[in-house]
DNA sequence: CGAGCCATTGGTATAATATAACACCTCATC
DNA sequence: GATGAGGTGTTATATTATACCAATGGCTCG
């Protein structure tokens, strides 16, 4: 899941995205095997479609694309696959967009923060332990016990920022 | 907007919620007057309904309650009021719940983090400058320019935490 | 083997959330 | 008294998500 020559977090236009996809699928096989989960054809296909780029995809977009595969699919099919993939940590839901992206760090549990470019819609997963801990700490100071974090930052990615 | 004798952030069951509501409405009058915005009867009423408690309310719940006022309301009415209130900083949208809460600190612009109790559904607005800055800083390190932050932490509030 | 069980999928229907588009009204201003 | 902007009423529809039931397929355990 290398992006161009630099080690920028943001995928540049020229990166080999096929590599992103195959890495994601390999990691998924891996994870599911390790955890005794079943990466069935539908689930695998949905994951592949989610990874078609680094932008969040809506469930109904996925549905259309699945249908184009030949067998017309119904909403529950997609939502079930997405639910599985989410619970397996392979896909994240972007709540502010009602859409889904592939998880960039599927091989380990993590708390992450999303950087969402409002221009090109690219999403990058920031993985700051420090922020995760700060949030927990500040919440704990009020007696609140955090179970799940959803952090979504909207703004401009380097590319879109520089061209405006 | 005092909550009981202690200075806990979490409203306890016994707090005088009428005071929360009237404080919120007063602050709204204030803000709108200062900024040249019109707090029309509908908008005021929606704000009042949003403040009926410290839990997020869905747009269609608000709609029902508005309708109970006598004049049956249609979705755009509520959504328009909510949009106005959000842009005036008087109401926040909780994306993970598709629901709305009154803003606890309407008198100044701020970045906030939501603590959402998954048990009693109470939402508290944490207002940590430090976290806001950390997020910006870490994003900036990747060349990302943050424009909006949406931070939602789900877990157990002190009350629900202690009774389980 | 075969009975029972559970996870997965297929499918219908519907729920829940949100917006587009257009008509009308009111008020401020020119 | 025309004009224009902001607000509201209303109809229709788009978008996102789930409830529910039937059928299938693989699995274990006796």
C-alpha cells in the first residue's frame, strides 16, 4: 500500500492503485483466515468495489455496480456485506457522508481519524494514538467511559489545497 | 445552564431543565440579535423542542411535535429551521445518529467534541481547545488543511457507567 | 449417514432521513 | 408601486437503511 515514491499519506494521482486493491484483498483474506471469518464471494466483491479508489462510496453505488456484475442485487445484500466488513475492521463508515471506505490499516485494531477532502473527496486515515488517548483522557475527566470514537475532519488535501 | 450543585458536565436527573431551555432561548435571541439573524417563531419553536432534553432528537420527531402544535408541518419546514439553527451555531447535528442537539456554548464559536452515552443517550459537548489543536496539527503534518471537525465519542456517561 | 443447527443469501416490502422545486407572502428599499 | 430578498407552505421525490421471511448450504454431533 505504497503511494508513489514519497511517503506521503495522501495517495497521489499517479500511484499504482491496483496495488492498493490487491493489498487490501490480501490483507482481508489474511484477517478472515486468522479470525475464522468467511470472506465469501459477495463480501470479497464488495470490498473490492469499496477499494476502487480512495473516496467513500455509497451503499447504493455499490449496489449498482454489483448489479452490473450480472445478478441484480438488493439493498440488504450490500448492507449485510458492509456490516460484515465493518465488524471485521476491513471497511469504515464515514458518518458525515453516509458512505464507506476501505480501512488502510486492517491488520491491527486501531482508533483512527479521517481526513476528508471536500474538493476531491479523497479520504485518508490518520492513526494517531496520541489523539485517541487525549480523547479518552478528557472524557474520563468527566467520568465518561469511551467505547467508540468517530473523528472526521473535513478540509482540503495537499493537492486540492495547492491548486486553489 | 448550571447542573445541580456539583460542576459536573453531565446533567443529572434532578437538574432544573427548564432553566437549560430558557437559557438556551435567551442565548439564541442574543446571538441572532447580535448577528442580524431572524429567530422567527418556527425557528424558535424548533430550538425549544431540540432543547426538550439533553438527548439528540430526530428531525421527524421534531416534525411530529410541531404538528401537535396545531398546524401540521412538512419535512422542509423542520429541515430549514434546523439548517438555520446549525448555521447560527445554536444546534449541532450528531452525524452518527442523524439527530440534533442544542449547542451548549452558543455564545462563542468553538470546536467541540461530543460524548454520547449509548445507554441513556445523553450528549455532552466537550470543548477541548487542546484536542482541536492537536487534530489540526496532525492533519497539517500531512499537508491537510482542516476546515471542519466532527468528533463523536460513544460510551457510557457517569450515571450509566456506575449503575451497570 | 442424517437430523439439527447456524450462518449466509435471496427477496419483498417498508422505514427513516433528507432535498428539489415551485408558488406565495411580507417586508424593506428604491 | 416595482423590485428583490428572505421566509414559509406544499407537493413530490430522492436517498439511505432495515425488518422480515423463505431458501440454501455447510457443519457438527449423535
